C-alpha cells in the first residue's frame, strides 16, 4: 500500500491500488467498446469521423479501428491507474483524470445515441 522502505519513493514500488480504480477502469473500457460500436454504426449511416487519425483507421476494416481504439484507451488507463496516487501540476490528483475520462465517455455516448435517434 506504500513504500516498503524509506528510500522507495518511485511509482514502480507501489503494488497495491485502490479497488475503485478497477471499477473506473472497467467502466471506461466498456464505454470505449460502446463508443467504437456506435461510431461504426454512425459511419454506416453516413456520418463522418472528426478525429483524423481514427478516420484513417476507419477506411480499413472495422476490426483495425476497434483494436487500435481499445488498445490505446486501455494503455492510457493502465498508466493513469499506476499514477493515480500522484498529483499533476502540483495540485490535481491523477486519479481525478480517470473520472474526467469516464465522464467524457459518458457524454460522448449520450451524444452518439442522440445522433442515432435523429
């Protein structure tokens, strides 16, 4: 739960993370999958992707897009969980960024569902 010795202060020495980060991480990844599915559905209905990197991936098979999207999101979530106890810019807890990402995905999915209903 903390450094084993007084001189162990690096992030690599923490081997326990609060269970809330597991729940937040799973929710983010589930929302990422939902976002990928909704994006592919919207693209089939004639929508266009605003992210130029993802737009290039969407030109290929949908599997490539989904794997890159989920892989990049999962990598970012793992890094944020590892750093969750630290503070960025001296004040903001890194764990709060996970909640911002979760809220962002919730907003994005709500917007995509609204687009589908139009």
